[in-house]
């Protein structure tokens, strides 16, 4: 069996050196400006280039994470960076955005692509499809068991499989978390997550729990860190290529401890592995991380994944304080230490009950009023706080140590950064004209982009464009999404152009009745596939789709791009749900390349980003060919509904389903079991219905009104009809990010 790669994170030169010195076979870093981690400072291209050279000299590899979703206005910079990275020759480019995949395939084919875990590869179909798109490695979703990983790897062929072995776990499936974005436009899919899962939520007294007393705040969604040390021997038998450690935001101390721990086990002889695991755990415990668990490796419902009464903060808990005072021009707090502390240690202040956190480096420490450099556990200390720190009225602050002051300085000459900077300057000069040509072709050209048709050598197809739509009553075509057959078959007070039906067993069992009752109107039904189809469900979905097509249904909305493969060469209409996260014209064009005729833009899009996307699409309409179905793609948008902000595999015992929960700012949400997942929804829907004319003028072709996810009464339908008519009878609702700014 080939040796399995140990892949380490690096967010700085210091952590890069720590990773190499501790035994990593490969390192991954973030591409400046479009990676899915919000670092204080991105690594510069010259630093990345120097890291690539350093790794290659040592016989090691370096991968670059370009795994953020990209806005239309960011495409020129992305194109420039892709051109430069191609010259620097990293060993892999980790991607999420379908637009970046298309750019790489068409213009930068020497870049080796790895599909990010944000692409939600959770079954063998997804791995094979992403490989067909040009991804030579696929990073699997973190929610898979050892059994599922083994089955997926067995069907992956030559495609390399990478799995996360250690580090932070998201509560939601990666690629499906909208919570941070919903709170104010800071998208987790663009590296700006504010981590609402780490906040404390109180459970209200509404819903099925009506009449019960509200419970105290708990950390309902705060996942413990993943540790695969106990399952490492079994994981090595699954056929995977690479073990990935999460942590580009973590310290050099953390990287050194965790990489060293796994290196010990990987290098141990079979008869010594048990002892090596014990020693590795002791080393990992020094990394100042959160409490750990084996994640989903051993069970799809791990009992120890969340500790709801623990905040989930990284580091060593030092104590708490409730008041601050001024002394010598500094803000000072007092408390009794629960661990050792040194000036220069990096601390995190965790405000309660708001959940807000502030990291900083300790500059001054006092023990019994005397300034000291160090203090031991049990000491009564005063510490200096950041100048801009503010107490929350009626709350308290928890103090954590997240990094030690005792760090090994990195020799500034370790990386030949200046030499690489000169190399890059020459590359920029050499490539300036070719970069400009690609930018003009992709972003500014009035001529349609011509790309090869996948699988047909030499044949060409024009870039997908828009087909205008206009219906009586509303200013544009609208679709109704529902999970209620009763609503569909009743005399609805609504007249949608199409109906999206959720792909669940109860509704599927009535497909024949739906077809018979609707008659010719059955053509307006679109079956909406979920974004998640686990490995053991693939055959069932194949059969259900075959039955639906035999019944006469030919329209389907995809929840994941790999679901194109479910239809083979069947003559069907395929559309894209917003879960494909399409935010730029290149991503839309990729959807068109793959045979989709209609595609929703990402639900978290703001007004300016949508306008930019549609303006670019409009410029590229081929003259006189708007109605060529095989050359056009219509752009849609969900404009009403309560979207799933979290979609999780975990059904924890502490969840009270259908019961209101409140955030620290009293925002109301509801946890539900939907489609085999635990999903968290806002209690009230968002609505862009007052902006339908504006959306049509921008170039949106159709809109989706989503009433799935709960019981719909005649009163609810009447309210929806009134909102569609914009008659002003009801108050304003949230507009998600539309009137704000997507970061």
C-alpha cells in the first residue's frame, strides 16, 4: 500500500516552517483574495512562490486554496492570480466555484485542480463527476463514516481522495451553511464566517413546547474538534490518498503539535502503533485546541460531537471577569488564574451572552499589584485589555489562552521571498497582454465566448445567454416550491408558472395521482432534488427518477451539480437550485456547458453583485439566437421563503425540534427534521417580492417563491397572494442580503 500523505495547513511563514519541521508531506495555503479563510493577512504571491520552491527542494508538495466563491467584479483579479499561479506551478489548486473550474479548464489547463470539501462531495457519483470536470483530487465532506469513505474510494478510480483527519468541525455540511451570511452578509462560503454556531442560544416556549418555561442559553450547535488518532489505523485501510489537518487560522504551536502527533503514528511500526497513539494524544493535548471527538468516522450520529454546556472556544480556559477599570491609562480586569500565563501569550476574550470574541496579545500582567512577566495557576492577577474592548452590560467575559508566547523565531532568510518577487515581476510583465486578453474575453467582450462541448472533440458551442420571460399579472415568470401535495392539487388562490415539488418519499408515492389529476398541467411540475444524496441512497434515487420519467415527468431541479450524472443521455430539462452557489457569469456558463437550461443565482447574492452578474450575461447574448434552447440559460432567484441556514447530519439529543430558539440578540429560529437532516430555519421568511419589477429590469428571468418546510394554511396562502400583489397589507420582511452587501 502506498504511503498516505500528511497534509498540513499554513496561514503564515511561521506555521509553514512549523509544518515542514514537524513532518508534513505537503502544505496548503490560501490564494490571496479568494480563499475560504478570513486571515488577518493573506500570504502574498511572492511568499507562496517561495514556499513552492522550498517544498519542491525538499521533495514535498504545496497546494493553494482558491476555494472562495467569486463575485463578477472579482473575476479580473482572479484571472490575473490564476495566470501567475500557473507559472509558479503549485502541486494543486483547491477550488469550490464552478466559475474558477471553467476558467482553469479553458485558459489555465496546467493548473492541477482539487475539489474543495465546500463542493460537498458526499457520494461516489459526486467524486466521479468532479473528476470528469478536471479535478484530479476530491476532498470529501467531513460528515462521512469510515464505511462510506471506503465505498466512495472503491468507486473513485484514479481520482485521489483526501479526508480531514483533525481540526475544527462545522455544524452544517460545508457548502450549505447560510447562517453567517444571513446575519449580515458575511458569507462562510467566501471566508467571512462569523461562526454563529459558537454562540449560545436559548430555547423559547413556542411551538410544540408551548407552555414550557424557557431554558437557559446553551451552545446548541458548537461542534467539538475532530481527532482521528484513534481511528487512524482503520482509516489508512480505506484507500485514501491524503490526511488533511484543518487550521490555516491556527498558530505555529498548534500546527507543530498536531502534525507531529500524526507523524508519530504514521511512522510507527505496526507492533508499536498502540503506544504511538498514546504518545501522539499527549502531544496533541498541548496544542490548546477545543475538546475533541472522532467526528462522524465511527457513526453517522456521534454522541460526543457537541458539548452543549461548553462554549467550544479554542485554548486553555484561564478564568472570567465581570468588571473592568482604568489604571495608568490602561483598561484592567481582575480574576483568579486557572492556568499559567506569560506576557506575550495570545488570548481570546469571549463576551457572554452575546458570543462575541476578541483575540489579542497580552502586553501587561500584574500579580498582587506588581508587574510580572509570568504567573502560575491559582494566582490573583490583573491583565491589560485592548484599548477598544467594551464590556457588555449585565454580562461577563471568559478568558482563554490560544497561543503561547514561547515561539521559535523564523529566520527571515528561510524563504527566498525577494528572489521570488523579482521572478513574479518578470512573469507579470511577460503575461500582461495575455492576461488582458483573457479578462476582456471573459468580462468585457461583446462577442460570445466559444468553448468546447464536453466529450465531443472539435465541436463548439456558444456561451449560454439569457432568454427573457414576461407573464401577465406579475412582471416575470414565477415558480412555487412546496412539499405539500394537498396544496398542489387544491384550488390554489395562486397561479404559478411552474411548481417545484420536493423530492421526498411521501410526495413521490403520489406521482401517478399528481399526473392524472393535473393532466396536461403536469408539464409545469419540476421535481427538486435535495443537495444531499448519501451513498446508500444512490440506487433508490436512480430508480425513482426512472419511474418519474416513465410517468411522464421530464423537468428536474438539481441540488448538486453532480446530479447531472443521474440522467445520462435522457432528454430532460435540467435546472439548478441555489445550492449550486452560482455567483458569477463563468459559473452560470459552466452550468450551461453541462446542459442546464435554467439556473438560480446563489441565494445570498446582494443587489449589486446580482446586477453585475446579469449585466455581464446580457452583454454576451448572441445576436438573434436568444431562443436557441441549447445555447441559452435563464437566470432565476429565490425571492421568498425561510431558507435552511444550517443543514446538518447530526440529530443531537439536546435538540428540541419544532421549538423556537433565540440568539443572543433575540433573533428567532426553529430546528426541524427535514429530508433526513437537521435543518435550522429563520422563524419568519425573507421577501424580495416588492422588487420584482427591479429584478426583471436587471435581467432576472424567473423567481421562486418557497413555501415548503411547514404547514400551509389558507390564511398563509392568502397572505402570500397579498404580498405577491404588493398591496401593502402586511409589514416588511427581511431581504436577506439583497439590500445589504455580500462580503
